[in-house]
């Protein structure tokens, strides 16, 4: 727990150091991002996060054990196509495991270190054009994504990072590059196939009135979330799409999202509406960021009891941080909102650590202190 708190405090200091420039940046968000991001500080935090994830030992619930079993299974094959035919996972992830085990000759733990650095590098490259304050993103990341995406969901972590990398094709409306890249991304986890519907949705024109109407409609629809979720789960099961979910989903989340997810979403939504005109004038990527944010709205309202859709939230959580940056930049009560945001992220992170698998993450364990485990296969 102490290690995670140290990282959170480090991210808080990074956020505070960037907040002053965020509050007084000019009209061009592109120019602001290039001036405001202290690359050394951001990369230092990314390096720490990658090391904490990559050097972990027996942390990740039952998924850690099963992925370890799968890795050892694939490493026993000398022929790639035989391994592919006998794999229960997607072709992309199986190929990654085969290359790590049979060409690079990495141990399972060595492959986790490589995967961790790949994830954080792709996340940085993909999101750097949209993030005004990396400290704010990192705090939200520790609360919403750090433990599940990078410790537990080892296949989905690759698709999440891959999606961040191809966001620019979605923003720039490059349809062929987006779908071709998404096909590659989804080869690691079929859950990414649901992202194919985003391209036409992102043609939606954003206005303040439209934002208000959409928000009210989905807020009212949350009353029917239990019924809708049950029906959709049955349809998903009948169609065989339940394969899109990780086998151990039950160990990491309940069958529905708490109403608190809806509450925190709409708190940010209200702040967005209140400051919409100022944000629109100041930041270049306002519409694109709002579209990402709106995609999450049905998942925390109407479909919050449908696991397969709820688990798509991890692709869109960065939009929360982006909008929080925008709100801080223009709001007269920026210090209050930043304080509430920080407390919420800290409380959420601590709560996850305590309640996940009866405190599974409470004590950090690393294989660096184990003389029998090595980066390469022995």
C-alpha cells in the first residue's frame, strides 16, 4: 500500500506543477501541450509505473496464474502454427507469447516486464497530443485503470494501449487506417471489436443543447439498467459473444457498476456543461474529447449491468482526465474541483486495493528479490 501511495503523491506533485500553466495557457491547446509537458517528469513517472507493473510477482488474481500457465504451454511448442491451433486465445496475443518465449527466450515474468513497457510507451505516444496535464491523468489512471488493466487484464491491456495509439486516425477521420489498425488491435482481445462502431458515431456534431438532451435521456434510462442489462446479457450469451470477456471477469468486478460510477460521471458532465463555452474557445480537441466522454455515458447508465459493455469503459477513461484539465483551466473554482478530484481518485484507489480479492494488492511483491526467477528462461 505504501508504494502505491508514494506513486499517487508523486503524480499529485506533477499535477500541481503543471496546473499553474494550465490555468493561464493561451487559446491554442496544441501550443500549450507542447510547452506544458515536462517530458522528463512525465517519462520518469511512466518508468516507475512500468517497473512496478513489470517487476510484480504473483499479483493479478487468478488471471496471473492462468496467463502463466498459458505462457508455459505455448513455450513448449517448437512450431508456431501448432501453437496457434492449440491456443484458446486470440492470434495476436498468442503470437506475442510465442515470440517472447521461443524467439526472445524470456521467462513469463520477463515477458510481463516487456509488456508493461510496451503498454506505457504506447499510452504516452497515443495520448500526448490530447493531455494538457499528465499528473491529472495519472491520478485518474491509478484510480480507474492501473490495477485492473495492467495487473489483471493482460490481453486487454494491449488493446487499450493500441486504441490510444490509433485515436489520431479516429480524430483525423482516416477510415482505412483506423479500421486496419483496429483489426490488429482486436487480435489481442476480441472485446476491441466493439470499437468498430465508433467511427460513424464520431461524426456527431457537438452542441451544448445536444449535450444537455443526451445527458438527460441517458440519466433517465439508468432506471431501466437492470432490465436492459439482463436482456442484453442473454442476447450476448446466445450469440456466443461472451467470448469477448476475460474468463476471470467475476474476480475483478461485480456483475454491474455501482451507482457511484453514474454519480461521478454526471458530476463531471455538469461541470462540462457549466464551462462548455469557455472550454470550446480555449482548447482545440474539445469536440473530440467530448465525443470520447459521451461514449462512456450509456455504459454508466443504461448498460451499467452489462459486463461486456461496462468493460469497454477502460478505453474511454482518459477522456475524464482530459475534461478535468479543461475544467481546471477555465473554472473560477478550479482549486475546489481539483481538490475534490484528487480526493475521489485517492479514495477510489485505496478502496480498490482493499476490496479486490480480499486485499490481494495490499502487499506489493516483486520477483527482483527472488533468486530463482530471471528475466530470461533458465
